[in-house]
């Protein structure tokens, strides 16, 4: 097995904690929005965990598969039953299998500036339709740390006790998604977990890939957004699946990210040292940044398995060996909420 295949295999291998949790989970699972950046990894970990646990469940993965059938074929190959549906078409939504467990990963971010009405329809209106259709299920709702404002770095990151204050229409519509699911959790007694993610780190996209590529290619690194929180995507995917066992009425809000607030300058320097290349910094660190305190999810699941230095090494190895890339930038530097 070559180095890149080895990295991918490890990313898609379930931990004992996930295997054990899947043993306690009753019912089949449907993943809505399975063809995006996180869907395959989450599905692969789930299928591996079910296999290791010796459990048979139907796992459905649904999207429009707007990338053609590339992601669909890969999902089918690991045993996910794929279904093509546009959730904005109500008949398609109603026709989906009504299973016990739902992972809702649908969202619209890039292009939202200039397409505001669709952004609100997909991110805030559709959740109401989904919450009604799956009112007898338990639902993990992917959300984003963007629902918090930029905070003074010295004051520290907001936790779930802090009030959201979303900047810009994308983040506001995501807060709308959360509030609508919260509403239907109360009115229909549907157990829900709101999963507020800050920056999944994958080898094909993400904050570390962007910083690493800039350094590797001799491009400058802007440090105006001077601090970030990140989490290894497989650790985040496992927490999403394990959150099925932490859905509650009213909804349980969970910040999902790593334990450290990381300096962007320090991350760039680490890649510089790893690649033995000079680092060009532009800008100066602003006093505020988009941050998240995920201590509540760490209490539930433990700290993420993969450390920041391990992530740096894996991403650097992937880039050095010219592993494939998605070329989907995160725009983590954005400070006005315009995506
Ligand atoms: N990746 C991160 O680091 C990160 C960070 C914070 C929050 N999040 C949130 O976590 C969720 C999952 O992340 P991601 O990166 O995997 O998102 P993504 O790449 O944007 O994927 C979104 C998924 O939704 C599907 N979708 C969109 N509109 C649809 C429609 N009308 N009908 C059916 N399917 C539809 C897309 O598939 P088709 O186009 O094929 O239909 C795709 O499968 C998103 O809500 C994202 O905002 C992600």
C-alpha cells in the first residue's frame, strides 16, 4: 500500500469508541447531504464501525450528486445505499425512507452573497420541512461556528452558553436552521443535536491544506484572521455519529472543534520548517477572531484523537506526495461574513 492510500485507510478506520457507540444505537441511518466534503469520510467510518460491531443496518446516503456519479460510486462500493433527491422538491423529500437516525449535512455557503433568497430557503426553510418529515427520528444537525461573532482573542472563545450573533446572511441563515430545528424539537418532541463545527481538517481541503499549499508554493500567508480552531475531519465525523446518542428535547447544542486556539502565523511557520521553505507573512493579527470553545463536546467524547502536530505532518506528507485536492477554499480569513 502506498503512503497516500495508507493515510486514507487510516482516516476511514473507526475507533473503538465509535464501534461501541454504534452497538448502542437502535435503527437504520440516513445521511442527508452525503455527497459533500465530509459525507464520504463520515459514511466510511460508519460502515467500518458497523462491520467491526457485527451489526447490520441499512445506511442510506442522499444528495442530488451534482458532482456526477463519482461520490455515488464510492459510497455504493462501501455499502451505502444511495438515493438521488433534491430536498427542495417536496415530493422527493417525502419519499425518503423514514428511519430512526438522521444526519443532516445539507448547506449552501459559497455563492450565498448574491443569492441570498436561495441561501435562506436552503439553510432556514428546508430545515422546517426536514424536521416535519423526520419528526419521529433523532436528528444530528450540522451547523457552523460562524453563528458566533468575532470575539476578542484575549477574552477567549465562546461556548454554548454564549449567545450567537451571526455576521452576514450565510451565518444568519445557519442560525435560522438551528432555531427552526430547535422549534420543531420542542413542538414534535424530536430529539436533536446541533453540531456547530469549526473547520474540519482533511487532506484534500481545509485551513491546514490552504496554509500548507501557500508555504509550499512560496505564496504569502495573510494573518489578519490570526487565530483558528480546527479538528481532524475523521475525529469530527466520529463525533457527529456519536452525537446521535446525545440528541435531546429541547435540542442539545455542541461546539465541535479541537482544544487549542491556534495562531495562523505559528501554523505557517510549522509548515515552513517541515518543508524547509521560507514563509512570507502579510498583514498583522486583528484583535478579534472567529473562535469556538468545544469543552462540552470534549467532556462527552474525550479530546479529539488526532493532535495538531499529527495533522500538520499528515497534511504536509499529502501535499509533498502530490495527493489529489478538491480546490474548495474555506475562506476562513473572511471577517464580514460574505461568502
Ligand atoms: N467542512 C467544514 O469544515 C465545515 C465547517 C463548518 C460547517 N460545515 C457544515 O457542515 C455541513 C457538511 O459540510 P460539507 O463540507 O460536507 O458541506 P458541502 O460540501 O457543502 O456539502 C453539502 C451537501 O448538501 C447537498 N445538497 C445541497 N443542496 C441540496 C439539495 N437541494 N438537495 C439535496 N442535497 C443537497 C450537497 O450535494 P449535491 O450538491 O450533490 O446535492 C452536498 O452533499 C454543511 O452544512 C457545512 O456548512 C462544514
